[in-house]
C-alpha cells in the first residue's frame, strides 16, 4: 500500500511531497516524490492521559470514535473501573481493548481506593501492583494521587513505586498545586509526569525540576489556556491529554482540537506535533509508530495543518477511519457490575441542625479544585435545605457497595454553590474515584427520586424535574454503557440539555458533579463518609459552631 501526500517529518522539522510505502503493517520506505496531492500525512495523535471509563464507553466503543479524530493510541488509567471491580476490572479493559485495532496502553492503578476516607468496591495493594507490573500489557504505574503518602513515606505507597521501578516502567503523577520542597520530594521519588497543573507558575516549576507536564483539556477540567504558553520553550517535555471526556464531546473532537488551538496561537507546528504525537510514545515506551521507516504504520491523513481535520486513520497499516466513517466494528463483551445498595427514603436526606452558618463547596467552571465558603444556613422544620435563591444546593453521596442489611451509614450530606438548579435534581453513579452515587438538587424529595432511579438501574446518570424523569443506564460497573458511542453520546447530550433546562449554567454539569467526591483534589469535597477538607486531608464539619 502507498500513501501519497505532504509528509510531515517531525523529528527533522520538514515537510515534503512524497510517498509512504506500507508492507504488512510496517512502513517499508518513505520516498520524496513530486505530485499534486495537498493533504498531509503525519503520525497519529496520542491522548497522553485518559480514563476511558469517563467517556461512558467500553474501550472498543471508545476506539470507534477516537480514530475519527486521528487518535491512534491512548495512555489509559483504568482506576475508575478498578475502584469498582479491582484487578478484574483492569483485566476487562485490557481484554476488551484488544478486540479492536487501536493501541490502548493501560497502567496499573496506584490508588484503589483513592483514599481511606471513602468506600470503594475493591482494593489494589502493593502485592497486586507487583503482579500487574509483571504483566506486559501494563505499561506504567498510573497517577499517584496519594501525594501525602509519598511525602510522608507511606510504606504501601513506596512499595508500589518500588515495583514500578523494578520493572522499569514510568510512574505518573497527580499533585495539583504541589510546590516547593514538597514537589521536589515527590519528583525525587521517581514520579515523572503531572496532568493536574492549573497555573502557569506551578507547571513551570515542575518542568524546571525535571517533570513532564501534560496539558489537560477535558469535559470539565480545562487547563489549556493557562499552560499553553509554556509549550514553545518546553515542547520536548510536554504532552496533551483529555483526562476525562464525555461521549458527546468525544464525538466532536480529541487531541486534534488542541493542536488546532495551539497553532492558532502561532506556536510552531512541529513543536505542537512533538507534544501531540512524539512525546507520549517516547516517554511511555509505546509500541506506536512515528512515521519512520521500520515503524508500525500508525499514521493519519489530515486536510491541513491548521484545523487538523482527519481524512483517514491507519493503525498497523489498517484503514480504521475513512472520510467520515469509522471502520472499527462493534464487538461483544460481558457486562460486569458491583451495585448492592437499597432504595432510600426522603427522610434519609434530612440533616437536622440549628446552625446559623454552614461550610459550602464552591464548584468552579473548568476546574476540579473547589473553594470552601462559609454561608448562611437555610433551615426548615429543623432540616438544612437547599437555598435556590442563593444557589446553595443540597448534595449527597450514597454508598452503593454495602449489602442490603447495611443501614447504619446514612447518605452523606453537604451543600454546593454554582450548580444553579432551580428545579429538580441530577444524579450520577460516576463519582470519582469510588463511584458511589452523587446527587444535587433543590429538595430532599427530588434528590431521593434521582438517587432511587440510579439504584433501580444499578448505575447511570439521571435528571428529574417536576414533570419528567430521564435516565441513561450505565450497566458496565455502573460507569459505562453497553451501547455504541453515538447512541450514548446522543442520550448524554439530551440529559445534559435537561440539566441546563433545570437551571444549571455549567458547561458540563454531570462531569463537574462527578468530581465533587474526588477527595484528593482540594479544597472541599464530599465522600460517602462525610465532608472532607482536601487541603488538610481530614474530615470537617458541615455546621459552623459559633
């Protein structure tokens, strides 16, 4: 097979007319040859850090959409399903991914559960990490979110890091806002990347200290604008990632869009493509071709080097996307889950109080970090309730792993600002990282109704209004669909629109909601065990006692 076009040679920083000859999936030769074909041939894009589960799709379905945007490979942390199903969940992701022509590169989840302050469905200890590291399908130790464990030399944390080093596999980081001597120690432990930087200065310090910085632009967390100006001087040590991308967004674009935005800022196209195509392959030692003779033919044909509209995608020389049509066929797979909780009553969501003030989580658009606010309480019949006028809404996290007999742990309650709902409630069993049920609403009745819809479905996302109930079931581990990407993308978009009709003005209300239980990101979050201060790494009280 021969591909003709303008060949983009990233390492040598040149573009020339030529032909790429492919034999048995390998690039056998690249020849300069004059012709009148103006489209461009370049290596495929690599998403350098993503949780496939956040697309609400199993890997095989994710691949069918990703190739439409020129993505040929991902560096994927399966810790979402691992928190639900443990090593069995990781094995499911690997095996499902192998059924399609796409280059998934899974890591061993380092923090399952993410913290000791929440209930998860499984545990992956250092012995399990040892076994995973010995598996050739595991490419790296996934994001070490427990940075306090690194800083304080926690025995289990250090054992996990040691196993990754023994098998000579990279160690991913996760240390939002970590600076100074603390980040130096974190890096010195062997942790080589961070995708959590949210300020220019933080990312610059980490780059200067030898860490690779991954620019994240997902459905909720958006750090591109804050960090992209670092790329011209640090392109050899930066990459692009989605981290978490919902299905409706994945239908539209992926890493190609970040390349277009970077080039629009007049950043050298070779530097942009170095970050998008080359650096992830080099850093993680991926079996992904880089458009060189002898490489696997993992390459794409794009219309131009401004918008990067993908015309064709090839993986191992196989045409997997061609002018609007994904060539990857659907595959069958088992549906695994872990969902054991009983339906709730409205009384379960009461929070009796006479406190005049409460701590409130402030959700921030485009960020996973939150602020802690002190606000006036609204109490009706001795019950703390939502204040829609002040946009201070009741939120809950409901444990979904305990058997029916477990009744002594009531739903955890907190209050949150900036969701904007004026009616009803929204809920999700996608609740990073333990994936308990998380909901926010204008009344206890609406919250209870939304939570019970998800318990009935054994996982999903939903919205309830005064007159309507809408559920998107996620039967695979309670976090992924068993449907195709376009179907789930359409259903999710409809649900997102309903949440906005209820009053939310967040860009991605469900994605934002899913991170409000992520304790490892400061400041204030909610687990199924209570309100948590992620800065001090300890529980705190909802009520302010004067």
